[in-house]
């Protein structure tokens, strides 16, 4: 379960950094082109909702299969019988 959360957190951080960098660059270029002051409208509520939904989805995507495997005997799981 910890591995899945580590992958999700790494993807979140990388996505946030890359997305904000691209958004800032394109917004600055656009406002420079039309000669207006720079203003970036960040969708905070959407951002928080997407992070929460990804964490909840990760939890259930890992928890449901692990719950089934934990009920079985180790030998049967290793042999592929279960």
C-alpha cells in the first residue's frame, strides 16, 4: 500500500511542478503579448478536489485486492492456486 501512495505522491509533485511551470510560462507570454499586467487565476478548489480523489482512489485500488489476498494462506498464494 505504501508503494502505491509513494508513486501517487511522486506523480502529484511532478505534475504540480510541471503544470505550474507551463501555466506560468504560457500565461506570462499571453499577457505580455496583449500588454496587460500578469495575473494567474489558480483553481484552488479543483486542485484540492483532484488530489483528494486521487488519494481516495489509490487507497481503494490497493485495499480491495490486498484484503482478499490477506485472507488466503501464504502457500496457496505462492503456488498460484488461490
